[in-house]
C-alpha cells in the first residue's frame, strides 16, 4: 500500500499498516489515507506550522463508511 506524506508517496507493508492502526486502537476496516510531519495550529493571529520530531506524523485514517480518525503515529 502507498500513502502520501507531505506530497511524497511512501510504501507501507501490511505489517507497518497494522502497526499504525494499533497505535490509535483502530479496527482493521480503517485505512491510512494521508499523513504530514507538520502540525498546523491556528493561534487566532494566524496559522503556525510546527514540525514534528523525526519519525512522527499526523495521520488521517478512513473506513468504508467515510468515518475519519486522526492521530500522531510513528511509521
């Protein structure tokens, strides 16, 4: 499987994908659909981009019903 992280396609094995689901305690019907190493924070005076430490990403997961879950994970 491939996921786009900050505009770059990254290949994930089934084991890696299963590990990402376990980190957020998600059921197996969720799929990693997008990720970024930048946390965006609206301060009220503008948006600040906060780079996460190496190896961490903010990830978006989605299931077949369109439900989304977000969290910070390691890949």
